[in-house]
């Protein structure tokens, strides 16, 4: 079963629409941390967001789903810091933009969804993405630019302050 977040669905018509939406984000990127930005997205969407590093996950590098408790972001434990940050930002942008995802009830195990993701990844062409994946990826990369632009240090220095 798929479900969208309660946040209004956003229907961009181009990359410029994604850029406009990201530029409208009212967050102080000069003080960016993954944990703080996750709290900000949670406040904007009215959802609790759980970040969960996953040893079993290699590809895809991340996914998210909804449950009665909130939104869950699983990301691979096998990524360097910048890829981990991009992956988490990508998944957070799915939540922020109101994209559809799987809903896991209390009776279901998230491990079943992980297994489904891993099986699907083995047959999916990584170059083929749906529109929502492209939106989330573009938004994540635009966020990285905003983070870098707001910092007085280089991006490598910024990464040292990211507390995941």
C-alpha cells in the first residue's frame, strides 16, 4: 500500500520548479547539521522522522517509508560522509515534497520492505529513475549548494560538522 505524507503534494513542471521550492526553504544553512535539518523537515511536514543506518543496505543507498510512528529513512552504512549526507537529504526531500511511498503497519516488519528493496534493486537499472526520484535528487544537490554557499569554510570542513 502506498501513502503520501500529509504535507501537500507538490507537482513541479521543471528543474527550475525544484530550484524555486528549495530556495523557498527557510532554514539557516550556516548552522546545518543532518540531525537539525531532519528536525526542521519533521516540523514542516508534521511527521516524526527516524534516521536509521543499515548494515544490510548497499544498493539502493537509501529508502524511506511511512508507519504509524512517522517517516523512516534507512540509509547504507557503507557510504562515505558526503554520499551519506546526499542520500539522507535525498530521502528527506521525498518527505518534504510529499512524495508517495510504502506504508508499513504495526503488524508488518520493516525488514520485509528492506528485502523488497534489495530484490528490486538487483533487477532495476540504476540509470532509470522515476520523476519523484529525479525531483528528490535535484533538490538534495541544490540543498548541498545552499549549505556550501552559506558556509565560510570549504565543503570538506562543513562535512566535519555534520553530526549524523
